[in-house]
């Protein structure tokens, strides 16, 4: 009988390099892997011979690669992925990175850290990725049916305390303010590098249960902000990945309300931008169902407003008006309520709600109501919300075109152009492009030609 042909294995140079970087012996790594396995309920019995086989190219089965990566990460003081240790088993991790709602906390950490690392190191690949509508809705299902994570604390790695959590919170606030004022084109690279260089080390550290929950909550918010910035820099496929991971981090934090916020404020708006109205309503309803009885009236208002956007894009005026009515009612309760709102929803005030309703009326062709809501929104937004004011002006100009007030519309839109010249915002540019298309029937009018020339000058500048 002929002998079975042997499959040649390639030496695992990635693992060798990491072992050298960590200053581990083969026996030392085996002990660390076994100890880490015990924490995950696994009875691993590796020794130095096992490590030698890994270095020759053998791939251990099951959860072992993730445990090996975690053990090395603890020694190095940072998160290490199975891709880095050469045990991805031929899978193209980059193509699917960030698209899974991980069933475990360890998996969630690995997913999000790999996303940050890929964003920093392979930006062109991720930026060119497209959005899959199913990959927006499926994580919402996973979030709805998942049981709470029983434990997030870690006992190895550099100590992480509440001061570290406060630092992440302060950074998120400062970066969000800069984004509002100058646009994501100026700020997003800073956010991604901070996540990859600092925050990944915190997630791989040692923290008590309470501190861990707080850390996951703050990292979820900063990850969502990075996703929004991806939208604002014209990278919707990348934004989708950040939003999915923010949703998973919120689950680890035990913050059901913020998970709903990610669905209704982030994923649904991305679906709106991509023209998927059915997914908008589905995501908003998932947020409502998954947070029932657990959120403040202000948060409920935002969830209902998101649902109204979806119905309006579908042309379902009756359902849109019903959802909008619930949003207005919830906001009235919020303004009369003395209870404390979480920090992530505090910005959603009457001006933001009016902005959402202006979108609804625009999409339903209700020009007079759209103009009224846009003016109400502009009256309430402070000067520091530069991008939001610019979008509000374009909404008002669009409503004026729908009312055939073309000269007034162009004058209003020029105010938006002035604001957008101070920003690096793809979203603002997209709103202007939509407005220009709506001007097409009036392209021969002098005021429209003058507006087009003004835009060309702005683009040249």
C-alpha cells in the first residue's frame, strides 16, 4: 500500500516572533496557556513539546488558538489576535473583521481590536468595503436574543482603574466636540489611533467587574463615534463594522439603552443614507423592543423618530405620522421629567427632533411642514453644532425648492455652503449634491446658474 502523502507544514514565524517579543520559553508559554484555559473552563495540558509543534506549523483545534493569543497578550500587555499568532487557519480575517456580533466577551475584544488595527494598517481595504443590509439587521437580532454577559472582569495584564475610564470618557467628549465644529475629516485619524494604541491596551488589562463594565461602556461610545466619523468621511462599509462592534461592547457593559441607541441612531441612519428604508424601521423597532421599560422618555423619542424616518422613506405617511406623534409625545414627557438622562442621549433635544421630522416631511413631499421643522431645528441648534446647522440649512433650502421658492432656496443654501467650507464633512457634501439635483428643473434660471458657479468656486478653493 502506498504511504499517505504528507502535507508540508510551514514554520509559524508569526508565533515565533511573538514568543521572542514576550520573552517566553516554550514551557513558560504552555503554562500560561493552561492557566488561561482554566479561567475559561478548559482542562488544557500543553507542554513545551506542544509549543514546539505549533512552531512547526501545527494548528490546535477548537478554542485553543484564542486561548494562546490571550495568554501571549497578557504577557505582552496588549491584545493579540489569532491572526497575529499565525493560527487563522487560512481565513481572510480582514474581509470579515468587525462584521460579527461575538458570542463571548473575549471574542468581542479580539474583534474590535482587530478592527482598530486593520483600520490603522489597512485603511484602503476597509474603506473600499461595501455595506450589506443583512449585516445591519442580523446583529440587532443577536443583540435582542443574547443573554447578558455574566462576567467581564480580568485578572491579568496592567491594572486598569476608574481614572483610566475617566480618561477615555473625557477623550470621547473632547473629540466629539471637535467633530461637531470641524468635521470628521480633521478628527477621525486621531480617534482611530487612540483606540488602537491606548484603548486596546486597557481592554487587555486587569480590571474588577464594576470597572470593566464602565470601561466597556465608554469604549462602546468612542467606537460608535469612530463609526459616525467613518460615515462623515464617506466610508459607510467601515462605519457598519464599527457600529456592530459598538453594539457588542454595549452588551458587555450591560447598557441595554445604549445598545438601542446604536441601532436607532447609528445603524438606522446608515441604512437611511444607503436608501434601505425597510431596515431603518426594523432597526428602530428592535431598539424599542429590546429596551422596553429601561430607557428615559428622551431616548424613546429618538427611537420613535428613527422609525418615522423609515416609514417616510417608504412613502407610508400614516405610519410615519403615527411614529412621529409618539416621538413628539415622548419629548414632551422628557422636557417635563426631572429625571437624569444618560450622557449619550442628552444632546437629543427639541432641535434634533425637529431635524428628524424635517427629513420625514421632506421625504413625504410635505414642503410646508418640512420648512417649518427645519426652521425650528435651526433656531434650537447652537453655533457650535456647525455641521448640524449646515445640514439644517440644506433641509430648509430643499423645502423651499419643493415650494418653488427657488431664489430663496439658493440664498439659504449659500449659507450652508459658507458653513461647510469650514468643515471636512462628506455628509454635508452629499446633502448639497441632493439639493443640486432638486434644482435641475430650474437650471436655466439665472439664480440657479449663479449658485452653481458659487459651488464651483468653493470646490476649486
